[in-house]
C-alpha cells in the first residue's frame, strides 16, 4: 500500500473522531489505548520542553502487526493525554516494512527520535537500519535517514535503540541476534547521534553466566537507579519454568554495574518484570522531578491476541498504567505513579472476613487489600486470583480453547494494590515487589467477589475516567 505525506494528518483526524472503539465497553477509561487499529510497544517516552511525550507502535489500518509507524501522545500531568500528529510512517526504502521501536532524546533542544527502519525481502530475509528523525515546527517529524547499518556478525534482527546521555557521549543499547542465533544486547557510543562506535555485547545468551537465554533480545532499556544499573529487555526464547516465564515472550530485568570505559555490564540473574498474562516491551524515562517511570505494552505478540473481542470493534491492546521504579537492595520495585491518586473518588474502607466483604463494581476500581490468610478474588467469573500463603495464582480461560490458564507470583504476599480499568487489571504485590498485569473481558456491569474466611483490611475507590 502506498503511503503519502498526507497520511499523518488524515490519521490524526481519524483518531480525533469517535470510532467504534470509544463506545466499546472494554475501552479503557484511564489507560492509553488506540482509538483505532493496533497498538504495541511504547516508544520515545520522554519529558521534553515541559511536556511528556509518549509514542507507540501503531497500525492505524487494522488490528494486525503490519504497517507499523509511530503515533504520538503528549501530556503535562501524566494523566490527561492528547493526540499529536502521527510521527512516523513507513514511507521510505529504509523503513518500508515498518518504523519499528526506539527512543527519543533532547538533542540540544531538538526532540529527536531514534528508531529502527525494518526492511523485509521477498525471500524471507530482512535487514534493519537505526534511523533518526527530528521534530518540525508543525509538531510532526522529518526523517533524517539511517545512521547505523546492520553491524557485522548479526542477522537482520537488530532493533529497538534506546539512547541516553552519559557524560560527553550518547550511548545506545540495541537488541540483536548473532549469527549463531543467540539473543544479545549491544552497547554503542556516539558524539553526535550520527557516527556510532559499536562497543560490543554487554549482555545476552551465553554471556555473564546466563547460559542459553534466547534467540533474540528485543526492546532493551538501561538506566541507573539507587546505585545499581538495570537492563530491562525482552529475551525471546528463554525456557519456560513451571511458574515463571509462561508467556509466549517474557520481559525481564538484570541488575548490576555498567563499566562504561570497558563496556562491560556485571550483572546478576534474570528476574521476570511482570508475572501476568499481558506485559511486554516496557520503556522508561525520567520525570521532571527525577523519578524513573516505566510504561509497558499490555499485550504479548504471537499468542492469542487476535482472539480478543475488541478486534471486532477495530482496535486492540492498551498500555499499562505508568509506574514509578525504585530500587532497594539491588532489586527493582514498581508502583503506580502517585498522580493516579487524583482519579480516586470517595475513599471506602472495610475490615472483616473476606466472605463478608461487599461486592465491588470493577469497571474502574482501585483496591488495596491486606491479609495474612487465604482469599479468592473472583472478577466477574472471568479472572480468578487465588491468594495463598506462599503464592498468588491468577487464572483465566484461554480465548482459543476455553481451558483455564494460570500465572503465578511466588512468595508471601501481604498486601495487594489492584487497579482495574474496563478490560485490564494490574496487581501490585507488597508495595511493588511484584506485579501481574492482564487483560480480561467481562461484560459490564461486572463485579468482584471475595471468598475465604481470612480477615482482610480493604481501602477502595472508584476511579474517574481521564481519557
Ligand atoms: C516488540 C517488537 C519490537 C519491534 C516492534 C515492531 O514487540 O517486536 O522488537 O521493534 O515490536 O512493532
């Protein structure tokens, strides 16, 4: 399909309209979602010139993984977001099969996007260019072209540049697959965003004591927090365990120290970033006041995604809520950003046996629950959370076969903070020690019922819409 320069404006008009998506009872009230078509990875998350910008992988033409460009929202409070002109569409030779994921930087006052130009050939092979684009006076982006060709020693799967400034240089982590089909993360350095030196592999399958760890690492992100350096990545092909890494592709973090001069990352073992059914390709940025925020795609590629009922209404997927990252003792914690508290209605509290707790409407709900016993939370018979002494077990039926599927968080949960928004749930465990994010598709009005004789203490709020 030929894509012209007119298309960004046309697509913006589509997004401003009132397509079927907005009338769908599954459409979120306070999470970001596409008003038409498919959304996947968050891209270019940045605080720039007093506003937050969040771009995303978008196919405005349908719910399939095709024609990827970057659509664009901005916000001044991290709650209310507005559509901006679509930033990138795959209209050049070097990005013709998709403007794939990447990041944004403030280059001397110019909002600059670093993205992957993906090119697929008829024989099934592909290549990738790491490209630049700069914001123009209309709020759109002008492509500057490819800065980095495919590095030697890697297949065409090299993508998802995350760029940051450290001292005198720009640094980039890049997801890659080597010629032995092992997933790797490369570190590159540049003085000017154009000329890049590949400093080598800093993490990946077979490196740093990890053993076999997948055939492709997508969407790397690297940052320092509380004295440790963290690498977030999506290692495709790591082995499923009985209770971890159960999604088609997982998201994980490694913590340690990056030696910039030797380009070596000394890190510990893998940790799953989110133990729910839907979470992938997260990206982080710094806020104006120095907090490290994360947003993820509440979806996973190549699974049952096309069975989701929203496809019938012309849209699919949403982002997670924005989360603040903190680190304690080298561990990463995630909590909903404090800004979200502004959505809370009247505070309600309850204490007593779980069985006796009032039934709650889950359409847009925040529930903070503390208990030392065993409790079952039933979300409209569509999603069941079993809170046991040594684990949480989340059950949901397969959209394909109807059989029950399970996800686990192993450990002693004392406190849950649960956020529901029409067709999504995010369960924060022990003030951010773990998270389980999942989509589910109840018919509204939908209720949450608790069972079990254990004593619970609850605070809860109905949440306002802000989209
Ligand atoms: C992750 C990913 C990225 C790629 C993008 C394409 O979900 O596969 O590696 O850049 O999505 O949409």
